[in-house]
């Protein structure tokens, strides 16, 4: 059986849906998959709640064999590294990154001892800094970069990430992106670019209510961070005081003060509970700002919303052409409010079923087949 080593940025234990995890767990059907987990820093060990501290510190085995609904996946945790994102001095960042790179390369060699390198593909998932720092240690058949976000638009990696990514794109054999805008931006550096879009977990989002609801709730699932247009949320909540705006996801922003009382942040929720939470809302929103980060996003949540048959209103933050006949796309606050009211009033069984039918063709199983084909 051919092996895939996923050099991951997404943390395996983080309590939110991750395209990397969705794809890699399904690839275990036909591959041996080793998930080289997010490189936790010493700061993470003490402050990150979901950090698997005993494995990171070596108090328990760094190797975990985890049985998923799709197959067995192997997760490997490296020891803690030095935090680097706080550094503004380029020379100090270079020194810390070299130390961390040396440390991680030692553990890369331990992982490589477990596999046949001639039959192994490395998939680096949005981790170009450590991709560059460990590049020479990976003596594998093929190296692939999986890009699902625009690093230069992120708050956590916009200082150094883009330059490392530009360098890493030249080192890999292939690039797989989750959206057309991302693919367009990467192919100028590496022309071997393909697209595998995000999907939906139909095993969870397959029991929608096919009747129009009246819970007086508007829903959003996903991270609450700088992508959110909080001015828009404030405006909608003020204009629709009879509705509760329910947010479900990890809170990563400090812009939550001063919002109306009908805006409720519930924190991260287990994936298996999301379908029931969505069932209890009347419509769903994607209130993203438009910037370099969001322009390249193919949002995970949109297929989850549609699989539940829910009306969807989104800002025009990026390429949403796949969904133009199924959702409402607004250019400004007033249009967003108009679209939301219209979607709530005109919802019907026919429109609900149309959304469900569309989403059923975008399962993670189908995306995994596409991804596997690209790797072959």
C-alpha cells in the first residue's frame, strides 16, 4: 500500500472542521496515511487547551494510531518548538526558524524510517515555513503543496509566510488548491496546479428538515475571526431585532464588544452536533469582508448549509460562481438585509430540496477521489 505523509498545519485535535483532516482520513481507504501534526510551541503547551500535551512532551508515545470512520490513520507529534510568530526582527526570526528546522528534521528522519520512501508522497498542507526548513530531509517519491488559504491575507502568517511559500512552491512537484483564485495566484510560480474544492460530510449533514422553519434564528458556523464583517453583523442585528444571530465556532477575534444582545457567540461545537444546530435556524449567513485572504476561500460551511436545505446569504467576498443559482450574494449592508428578508419569506420545499440535491454531489468522498487522482 502506498503511503502519504501529511505535513500538516491544521492541528489534529483542534475542535473544528478541517479540510485536511476530512481528506486524509478518507485517503486511508487506499493509502497508509501518516499525519505529522501541527508543531506545537512551548507557549501552546501551557496555553492551548486542545494541545495533546502528553504526546507532545513525550510522556506518552508520539505515535498514535487512531481509528476513524474511514480507516486507521497514524498521528505523530514532534516535541515543542520555540515560538516564532511574535518576532519582528528578520534576523532573529531566521535564527529561531533554523533552530526549529534542525529540531523538526531530526523527527522527520524518525518518520521516514517507518515507510518505503520510493512509494511515499509528501503532502504539505499550508505549512510552507516548515516545508522549506525540512525540504532536504524528505527523500520521498513526490512532494505536493496543498493550499487552502491565501497566507498574505492572514494575521498569523502575513509577515513571513508569503516569502517562504514563494520559495516552497519552487521546491514541490505539484500544487493542489481549494479554489480557482488560489490556483491562479500560485501557477505563476509553479505551473503544475490543480483544484480540489472543499466538500461536505454527508454522514452528518444528511438528515435535514424539508419544511420551512420559524425558529427566528440566523446561523453561522466557523471561526469567528478577522474575516467576519462585524459592522455588517451589528447592522443586521439592529434591523432584525426579532431574530437571534447564532454563531458557532472558535472565537479568534477581539471585535465582539458593543454588538446587540441578539448576537450570541456559542464557541466551538463538536462536528457531530452541527447538523442539529443548523436544523434549528431559519437561514444561514457568510458575512465575510472582502480582502486578500477571503478572495481565495472556497468556504467549507456553504455546502454544509446547503446540505441542510437552508437559505444562504453571503457577501461577495470571492468566487461564488458555483453557487450563484442557489444562494443570495450581496454587495453591501442594505442589499444583504434585503436578500436575507427575501430568502426567509420565499423559502419553500422545492428550494430546500434543490439545495440538498446540489450539496449531495459535493461530498468529501467525491473530493477524496479527486485528490487521490491528482496524487497518482
